[in-house]
């Protein structure tokens, strides 16, 4: 298992696109993109926000100065990620599902750790999933407007 560090949200100077490149500031929603919130929605003490867009449930995540958008539920047990833990794994921002402990890279959705058996409940859940192939978390591109509007393309 890679080393993992818990992240404590800090004041941010701006947001990234989740791809290590600052998003282009836009005046209005680009065609095919939907406004899902504002950068001010993601505050230091609550850096994850759940949003419904039509039939899609997503989460907006702020990690340091970067902003990410992923599906709202873990891929192992479909557990909501709105109360997930933000961690750093080998210098990469990641999100850990509070139920099963699965850890995902926020930039790519790649599974960094699949259902670890690190407590009694997770040992049981991990045993149920030990033969299953890890499933990547869906991530979405985003853009930030001039006034802090967050747009995603689903």
C-alpha cells in the first residue's frame, strides 16, 4: 500500500481543472456544459459538495488549489462520497470512501487502493470484493467562470 496523508483544507488562491492546468475563465457556459455551482460553495470546512444534474449525481471536490468533479458514489459499494476523506497518496490528491476505504485518484479516477481490510467492517466488505476487479471512478472535465461559476461537461 502506498503511503497516505490526510489533507486538511487550507485557504485557496484559485482553482485548477483537476488536470494540473488552471481552467480557462469563461463568461458563460460553453455549449454542452452545465453550471453546477460556484467556487465559493467549496469552503475550507466542507470541501466536497454533492450536486444533481438531471439524472446524474456528482460531487465537486476542492483539494488545496485544485477543483475536481467525479461521480457521487464509490464504485465498490455505491456509497456516497459527499462525506469522504480527502487524502494525498504519493503526492496525488485522492478521495477515500468512508465505508469501504477504497481510495481514488481525483485527477484520473484510478483506484489507488481497493477495499482495504483495515478494520472489522472493511475486512468483511473487502472479503466480499476480493475477487472483483477494481472499477475506476468516473471523472468529468470542468471549467470556472469569471465570477466563480463552476461548469462541468457530463
